[in-house]
């Protein structure tokens, strides 16, 4: 089966209106930016997006938000985005906020065939409303469910034609647990190499979780907050 | 009275050699600047770093190396990167020794609210709910009163909760307190602050036993 795609447009060709999509990245770090640009250009609407954050006003998922392409956002933290807040307070956007560790584990569970799990995060808060709770060893937990997403889109540093992925530095974040979390997982990489070139000992995501892979045309890799220190002279 | 760095300095005195520590955004981040000389403390950033170091030198920032506050940082020698599921396994699995975070309100039962103001602010809880539900030791760093001059140490939280019965200690510009079964136990006064000042600023039950020493920072 064909795994290598030419570009973002081709890899996302069958993403259509009202689908549920899981997207990797933390803030703007390790973001599948080529795929997001393709979805913006394509103009698909009514999307449910599952991602840790909602981008900033003019980058990342913020671009889809600005175009009103997102119907529902499932995330853990959505500060940094004024347009998001405006749409939410105006009732134009449906939002489900969930604890970050729960989000990561729900993605992992989705990829791993685990329908539900118990976590202490959110017990006693509004996150627990409507959810099954249970006591284990004297501590209270709430039951959280896996996702059922049409697509998962992740970004890696290097990938090979078998779909094996290596991430760089802190870009593992949600990309790793999200690989395999959708019916179809698309991986975009900065560098695509022939199978056999990556060291099997160094691969983070085995290619079995990845159905499509392409090399991104270009990466802006925007930084959300540049913080530096002065050199002591 | 303590300034923000003073609060961070007092919290830093609670660090122990070999601790793995998660610092929240704001005042908690400053704690990293006051690790006692010779002490080995490892900072965990929940987006996937253990061994997080200071900000990079100008021009050396790397888009792939950020902290949970999305600021560019550096990795120290011996550090490690990992994914978000592994990160929260460290947190929920109680492998992190100390969590320092900010709060909008803390109750005398140790409940904490720090993620939402209905109708005003909707940013999300990020990793805070996972952290407070599992941390062995949570210290809250915050101002004693909000901008309207109302106490943030309450009998009960009024804002949506982040977690229940989890806060162990609190450091404010006025005091160092411990959350006990009976309420907020005053441990230390900030320099130049009287017990009466602290009483006035605390709405929740305050326990004062004997002479309350002044903080040494």
C-alpha cells in the first residue's frame, strides 16, 4: 500500500467537512504546519479538532479558527488566542477543555485500543460532571474515554518511507501519543529518507502507526515567546 | 512583606537534594533562580523536558526547545526529552517530588482554584488538574489578596475548582502557611509583617499557635 505522499494537499485529500481530527504539537512547537495550511486552503468546514492548544491568532489552528472552519475544539489550554475567546464568548464555537494529562492519555488509549481508563485528574471539579467515578486503594478517580477520530496528523523531524518517525527535542510532546490515534494517521516530516536509513534503535514511532507520510514543503517553526538571557561580558 | 522574588526565595528553602520539581507559570518559575548552592534539583517541564535549564543566550533560541509556558529554554547536560503521555505518567505516577503553582483561591481544606473565571476568563487548565490530583507535595505561590483586596485564603473556594484537598503549603507576600485538617496553620511571618496583618488578610480559618517566627530568607 502506498505510504509516501507528495505533499500536504495529497495527504489530506480525503479530509472532508465535519470530520474529527487529532493534531499534534504543544503551542506552536512541533506543529504539523504544512497540513494545517492545506486544510486552510482546502476550506473544509465543521471540523472537530483535538489538540493541546488552539494556536495563536495568525498561526497554527488559529488560521482554521479565523476562517470559521472549526466547529468544536477539544484542548487543555487555549489562552494566547483572542479570536478563540471571541468566538467562544459569542457562542460560535463549541469547546471542551480537558486536563492535559488526560488529553495525552486519551490519545494514547485511542492508538492502543484501550476504550477507557481511570485518572485522578479533575476529580471533584466540573471536569468530572457526568463521568463514572470509582475508588481504588482509597483514592477517587474518574473514568475517561478514548477518542474516535477520522484522522490524526502529527509532525516529526525525520521519517522514512515505511513511516518510522524520529522527533527532535521537545517536539515529541503530543505528536508521539497521537501517532496511531486516528483511523488514518498522517505524518509530516522535515526530512523524508528511504527505509533503512534510520537506525532502528533510534526510532520513536514505529511506522505501523503511520498510514501516510510526506516531507513538508517548508517549516516556519514560529516561536510563541522568545525568551533569552544576555551573555555576561 | 515579600516581593515576588522573596516568595520564590522562601519556597526555594523547601527544596531538597535530589528533588524532581515541576514549576508553574509566574512566580513559581522564579524558584529556579534560588536553588541553594551545591543542591542538585531537576526541573520537569510537562511538555516534555527533565533537566530544563535557563533561557538560551540571545540568538541561540531553538523553536523545538520550549517550556510549558511556551518560552524558549535550554536543556542541561544529563537532561532528557519525552512525550506528553510519558510526562504525565511521571506526574500521575507520583515521581515528581514537588509541584509549585499559582492560585486564584485556596480553601482551608486545601482545595485550589486557578483555571477559570466564569464569563471572564477561559484559558483552560493545562496540566494543573493532573498535577494537583497527584503531587505528593504542592506549594502554592500567590498574593494573599486579589487585586480587589479580597482574601484568597478562604473557608471555601468560590471559583471553579482545579483540585480538592491537595494543597499542602502556601507562601504569600505576608506569610508561610501549612494546610492542616483544622485550617491554615501560620508557620512564619514575612519580614515586617505582624500576625494581625495576616489575620486581617485571611478569610479562612487561621490557626496561630504560640510565637510566630519571622521568615529568614
